[in-house]
């Protein structure tokens, strides 16, 4: 099978003969399914929007009057909706309090700096010195008709 490779940053297409386990029929089948999926998704879009809107409305109405730790059951004429209690999550602690409780050495071992923060506070040169790059988990697939 011939595979066309887009060279990074060069924007040039290069055809390479590779032995792949992906047959042309699989490529065409995937393309057909992607078209069907897109049409089904578009057809369901108004329903999905209404589903999300009504669900949000139900949750907001309950949150305004019911304690977040209490599960709720709502009965209609044909359906029952069960809402579980809200999940509880720890929110970030005051750094000064953590340092007071654990000490600076342990605090520095525990502290994590996000790449978003690094991008905000570092120059490109600093960022290059203190970070490494890796590939993302999966490739993006884009289907085009021939």
C-alpha cells in the first residue's frame, strides 16, 4: 500500500511504499462510516441540545432547593429520574498553610507546576531548557473523499 506522508513543517506530501496491515477496503469502509456517523450526529444534534438543556435545568432546579449531599428521585407519568448526591472534591489548599504544616522541603516535593503556568511565566528560551516534549496519546483522523 502506498502511504502519503506530510512532512512536519515542510507541508510537502511524500509517497512512500509501506507494508501496512490496513487494506484499502478498510480505509474506504472507515470513510463511509465516518460520513454516516457525521450525518447521524447532525440529525441528533437538536435532540442532544434539548437533552443537555433540560438535564441542566432539572439539576439547577434541584440544586436551588435541595442539599447537595442528598440524592433525589423525580417521578413523571412515565419515567423516573434519579439524581445522585453531588460528588465531593478537595480544592487546592492555601500554600502558606501547607508549608506551615509540612515544611518547605516536603512542600517542594509535592508541588506541581502546570505547563500552562510555565508558558505564562517563562520565556521561550527558559521553556525550552526546562521542558521536554512527547507525542500525544493518539493521532487525529481526518477523512476526505477522493
